[in-house]
């Protein structure tokens, strides 16, 4: 199992497009959740933060072993998601992977995740 929290900077001037992106994901959640199965993604959450003139997106995920990468997906919602990503994420900012210190998942939840 892989647990991650990563930080990405939004390109300046793309904040409205990020609003559209997050709305797209929320409006198509049923389809988005189907794509997570192929990725063996148990939990994925996106957080947003504004610091000075910049905005950041944080991706939190809990993923099982052997899933496909989103870039390999044939699902149309993943293709749209990646288009938004390419347009809105600032590649001049080195993404930050925060250091995992501990994972707290009750055994009954962990057992269900491991059966998948």
C-alpha cells in the first residue's frame, strides 16, 4: 500500500480553470470513481491552498499495489483530467512529496482494502 501527499503549484492566471477542473471532477464523480478501481486507488482527495500570490493543489492518496497509472487510462474522464493537469499545473515548480510519518487505518478497513 502506498500513502502519499504531494504539493503542486497552479500556474498563475489558471485559477478559474482549476475551478472548472474541480467542478468537472465533482460533477462526474460516478465515472471518476470507476477509474479509481483500475488504479487500485482506495482514497484520493485534492486540497487547495493560497500562499501569497500562488495557489497550490495537494493530492492525498492511498493506493494498493499493481494499479495502472492515470496516464495509461482509456477512460474519457481521465483524459479530460489530464488535459486540465497539463494546462493548470506549473512545471517550473518542483512538486513536493511530503514525508509520511505514520498511517492510521483501522484493521477492519485495512482488511477490506487488502482483499481488493
